[in-house]
C-alpha cells in the first residue's frame, strides 16, 4: 500500500498525514520516521490484533486519490481477511481453502487491462516477484495442513522458530562475517561464512555432548 501511495502522490508528507489520521480513528498506534543520515522511510510494525484491526477497518478511500485503486486494494484485503477467517473454521476442507487462496492469488497478480493513457485503462495489482515465501505456503501448503491436521487445527503451528532462526542469521551476518568484503585474495561470501560458523557451533556442541556422555557412569 505504501509503495502504491508513493507512486501516486509525490508529496509523502500528505499521504503520511492521512494514514496517521486514519490510524488514530481506528485506535492503532502508528508513526513514520527517517533513520539518522538516511532518506529511507521507516514505520511502525503491527502486532496481531492491530493487523486485524487495520485489515478490517482501515478506510483506504481516505488516503488514495484514485478511488479505483483504493477499491482494488480493499478487495484484496477483504479476500485476505476471508482466508484468515475460514482457515480457523474446523469445517473448512483443504479443497475449499485452496480454491479461495487461488482466487486471492489471482487478484494479487491481476494484470493491467486496457490501453495506457486511455479511459479504459485499469492498472494491475502486483508482480510475481512480489510473492513471498509466506504467500507460497498460504496457497500451496496450508490446504494440505488443514486436511492432515484437522483434529487440532492450525493453532498448533508457529513461525516463532523460523523467526528466531532469521534473527540469528542477521546477528551472525553483522557480528561474524565481513559482509561480502575483506581482502580481495581471501574474500568469502557472507553466506559461506555464516554456514562455517554454524558448522563450528554444531561440531563443538556434538563433541561436548559426547565427552559428557563418555564420563557419565
């Protein structure tokens, strides 16, 4: 949405002010800021309840100049909220969810229609490069999970382990690598350095465990 707004309106302070007013209306704490010595725009992250609040109650027509664009994005948000709701319904089968998820993905990737700069032109939504791993799982794997784990539901799943792994990888990148730099004759990619660091940790963990078990009576 922010990317769409930055393309539609040159003056970012205008649409930022509109977003902040709308967030205030629905009682969601939100703010924008620029990092020191940087033009990159940063903004607040949502917790689960705030995400749902925005998804259900945020009025996109108050911030977009193009009402048709606001309607397109609103329809996409509404379809996503429907997916969120039916996902938690024990009566939802994998086949039912797969059809709805496919329809949402088609809306997400809807191409432009008509001729540019003509009255019949309708701008498309997003590109295949914008598909994230989460979207891939939502469309291709959640239907399977719904069928296999129907007894206890998706509440048993958590992304906390993956998020923790991502946090560690970021820490290791900044603390244990040369960030794809170093001497030109001994340059290693940051990915390779992280893998070597992980292997060393695993090795010493396994060796230590073996030594402890060896000395136990």
